[in-house]
């Protein structure tokens, strides 16, 4: 996954060990409908910040990665904590 970002956009990737862990994958036409990807990462194995630039959530079935700096993660968690 490339760490190149434009503005505040965050890239992400989902890597599953087996297609059987995919619950639903839907891509609709150009009508502006949402794209949906659902699956099962399995049991939580770990969460880390790779090289300070990528949030990585590891499950027993796969990995979710998202471009996010440590500072962005802190701000996101603090905002969630304050509102919740």
C-alpha cells in the first residue's frame, strides 16, 4: 500500500488469508452508491503502528492496514473519547 496521500485522505487495504472469510463484497454502478466490503478478520492478534505511518490491525484471518500517523491516531482517539 502506498503511503502517498493527497490532503487528509487515508488509503487502506484489507488482506484476508482465504476467500471464505469474505462475508460480502459489493461494487455498484456509477450512480454514486457506496462500495461495501465485509469480512472476518478473526480473533484480534495485535494492533500496531508500522514505521509511524500505517495503522495495522492483525486478526487470525487477515490484516487491515490504513495510512495513519501516530498524531492522527491520537487525535482520532481523543475525539472519540471526548464525544463518547
